C-alpha cells in the first residue's frame, strides 16, 4: 500500500461546526501504514549503520554478513 493510497482512504470526523477533529482508517489501511513506518525505521537504522562504518575497515562476504547480523541483534536489544 502506498502513501497516496493511505491518504486517499482517510475518512474525517467533523464536529458540529464542520471542523475536522479526527481521522478514521480501515484496519487494512492502518496495518499498511504501520508497515510503512516500520520500513522507514529500518531504513533509518541502516542509514545510521552505514554512517557509523563509513570510515571503518571494509568487510566483504561472510565477515560483512556477521557484522550486519551483530548490528541487527544489538538494534533489537535496544
């Protein structure tokens, strides 16, 4: 589900004066929004990792996978 799909599916709750006071989302849309936010958080975490190791020793192959797995475990514990 794209951001545009989410925005287009929003329904607004209005008060007696017609002012928007809340937004309603279908559960499927809500779950899509949650997934997008989780992906953004993962992307942010990966960006931080890349910035942190930019000047570090370069890893390849299995060594790179081991470093990345260690990072993921550390991120999950935080």
